[in-house]
């Protein structure tokens, strides 16, 4: 196991662009189903003195049964600061029998400029920016690659931005677990926005982060209106 983990860590340090492929699963009242896949690319601009990043995400539902009641394709392109807080964010969402939705956001000096387009109808907003950095959910998940000394009982605070709104998210490390991955068993810290005794609500998130020097998101659970959506790491290239 140790040898496999070392090879895994060495492999993903060879380039400044990593592609993470996750298999997605949806747990509903009808049962648990394999849903599709989510491909996430994280790039670091080594020529930039500020070490800015780019995150590109593309998710698709491939399961025919799930498509019958929950069909969605979404893509996202985010320009990030080195700490994974965002500078600009583009997101498109195509749901079954619904119009294409496009969201654009840009962090200005003292506000976030936000536009939403649905069926060619554009609405614009300006949101007051908090003093601390603002993160998209994906930025939060991958920001732990920058965090030193992850330990049980540590809590991390974020301003999460979603569709023109900002909310405070607190993620705590409650436990540690061995996770089976394509690279063998890897010990992971479990971070959650709720305590183990609390019932999860829509928007609550749970992340399994590898307990090594790369701190890769191995598993991600998100409570949605349709059930619990889980991303399981399939490969890193």
C-alpha cells in the first residue's frame, strides 16, 4: 500500500495541470444509482508571479433511468487566485426540458458583478464583497491542497459564493478513514459542514481528503434537492 501511495503522489507532481475524473452516484428514495461522471481540470500558471489557477469542470448524467427524472449537464470555468478563491466564474446548466442557464461572476474591488441569462433574458446584479476571500464550492474542495497540518477537530471557515449569494461555510475534520481508490487504500481525513449527529440539509457537503502531502479530494458528498450526490475518484492524470 505504501509503495502504491508513493507512486500515486509522484505521478501527479509531474505536471502543472491535473485532470481528476470522478464517477458520480445519486442516492434517492428509490435507491442508489451510478449517475455519470465529472471531469475536473486544475491548471497552475507557473509564469504568473501570483501563481493563479484555472479550474474547469464538466459533468454529465449517463444513466438512462436517472435521466428520466433528473437530467443535467453543467460546465464551469473558474479563474482562481493561488488560495483557490475565485476571480471570475462562468457556469452553464442545462436541465431536462428547461432553458439553458448561464451565470457569469467577476470579483471587483469592492463588489461582485453577477449576470444571469435564461432564455436570452439577462439580469445583472452587484453583490457587496466581504473582506475575506470568496470561494465557489469547487474552490473550497480543492483549496485543502494548500492547507498545512490537517488534524482531527480542526475547523476551516469559508465564504461560499453560489448564484449571486454568499453564505458562511464551516468545515470540520471529525474523523479519519481508509478509502479504497484505484491507487490502493489511502487514509483520508473526513471534513463535513455538519457534525456526525446532525441531519444534512440541501447544500451540506462532506469531503474525504487524502492524508498525504497532496491532499487530494478522494470522495465528495453533496446534499441536493434530488438526494445525495457522490463523486468517487477514478483517476488522476
